[in-house]
C-alpha cells in the first residue's frame, strides 16, 4: 500500500502494549493528508486505506480528527506512542501530538473505553462455558486481555489526562486471559470494578473536547498541501480578461 503525505505513523496494538508474544501480528496505524485540491472534486479521495500482511491502517487527517474527538481508543493511541514506536514523524504530525489533550473529554473517554470493554465482554459471553476449540480459546484469551487493557488505560486517561500505552505487568494480562478463556464469567468482576471506579472518580478532563485546536491544525494541513503548482494552475483562469 502506497499512500502519499503520511504525517504520522507507528506500531500500535499488542506490540505497543507489551503484550505481544511469538507469532503475534504487528499492527501499524497512521494518518495522511489528501491533496487539498482533491477535496474539491465531485469524487473525494478515500478516507481510509487498510492493508494486511503487513497490517496497516491509515486515516485521512479529517477522519482521524473526527474519530479522536469522539474518544475512539484505537486512533487515540497514535499520538501517545513512545518515541521508539514511531516509524514516520513530520512537523505537522508533531504539531498534532502537541495538541493531543485537546481531543479529550470526560464523557467521551468514559463512554468509548467502557463501551469497547463491554463489547469485548459480550464476545466472551457469547462463547459459553469455555468448552470450545483451542483456536476459539485463544481468541477468547485475547479479547479478555484487551478488555482489561481498555479498562485500565481508559480509567487512567479519565483520571489523569494521560494515556499510557505500555501496560504494567504484561504477564498479569496473559494470566487474566487464560482465566477468562476457562470461564468467561471471570471477566465480569473486573468490568464492574472499573464501572464503579469511573462513576466515583472526578475526571481531570473537560466535559467537551476543544474542537478549535483540531480545526486550526487541520486548516494548517490543508494550506500546506495546497501546493504552489496547484495555485499556479488556477492563476490563468483568474487572470483571463473579461
């Protein structure tokens, strides 16, 4: 997959969390800027490019901003990665990282992270009493690990305003995954604990994100990629005598 104007890209997922083991996939996430001129046509450019082998997802800058403002946990990882996990960094990408806290709001972080964790729990419930194939058991353990991670990361972000990508004590997540693979109901106490913790904690985050900062950044991106050549191509039409 070849995409132009990549502004920020890095390794996310299990490798970033410190949960990867031998054979784990390496997931990459990034954002790119569509050429500004292309946004004005009848058929706008694709907003996302997804590939496998390697696993890579790239979102157009405006789509990334919309998802981040909505509290999407997956896209938010991109601007909180440790430095060693970035594979592409540009000045505009670093500008985005500098305003990352303005995308956050208490309600959206709580709803998004707990919502994703609840989805994981429902997947676990749908698999019954643990008497299933080895492959299904493996997927169940993975979903359980990510349920715990989403709860932990979401709560910390809600309480402190900072997202820590690498988890503490990765082995405890793997043990939890195996326990839940044997008995999916074992995940419920953890989910309930975090639901209560969110409810009883006063967040440091505002009730609404600051869309002004995101809008200003996106406009800088659009100006940057409205190239001189495109401006010159428009000039004859503007200067043609009446």
